[in-house]
C-alpha cells in the first residue's frame, strides 16, 4: 500500500527551522524534509538538493512560499510506500523487478513509476 503525497524537489539544501517557519506562514500543517542522498526514490537524487513531502492539499501553498523565498523548485504528486522500502536479497528477483520498472518507464503514457524496492545498496 502507498500514501499519496506531494513531493517538492528543491535545488538547494533546506534547513529544518527555516522550512518550519515557511510552513507556518503558509498554513502548511505537516511536512517531511529529506536531504540525504541514499539511492531511494523518496530522497534527493544528488548532493545539494532537498525533497519535501506535504499533503496534496498543501503542495501549491508550500511551493509558492519556497519560490517566493528564492528557492528553485518543482512539485508533483507521488506515492510513498506505507511500510517503507524492502530489501530484495535475491539478485535475479531484484533484476527482474528493476527490468519491469524500466519497461514501464519506457511507455509514452507513463510519467513515473513508484515502487517499494530499496535501491540504497546497503
């Protein structure tokens, strides 16, 4: 099962306290900030960036506040696994799942593929 959330990708590293202030000023109730690059799709893809998750109702409010504060960002809807990411220890099963995701992503009608595979390599 997955939770539907809004993902805001920010092209800078955000700090928790200033983000909390922006959220309070924008009437955003709850947020989750991620700044560590782990390889999982819920985290930033590279150093120097941040990802913020908020409810779908708060996406526009926070994105506008971040832009107004001078942060370059983009927002989209995504699905985050409720049980977290699972480690697939069988290399063949991992490759089959990875190949299936790649095939879905090749389809013209597919914007993104959300999954629960742990890609961190740990």
